[in-house]
């Protein structure tokens, strides 16, 4: 039971980190792509 709780906690922590990283990275990538198209 404890091992299952540790695995669940690890998966949830990884998911939160991935979501935060995605939200931090993708808007910058989208803005740079839009800026590149506008500069052309």
C-alpha cells in the first residue's frame, strides 16, 4: 500500500512538473513563431 502511494505521488509530481514546463515553454514558442511570420 505504501509503495503504491509512493508511485502515485511520484506520477502526480511528474505530471505537475510537466504541465508547468509545458505552460512555460509553449507560449514562448508560439510567440516566437508568430513573431517570425510577422517579421517575414
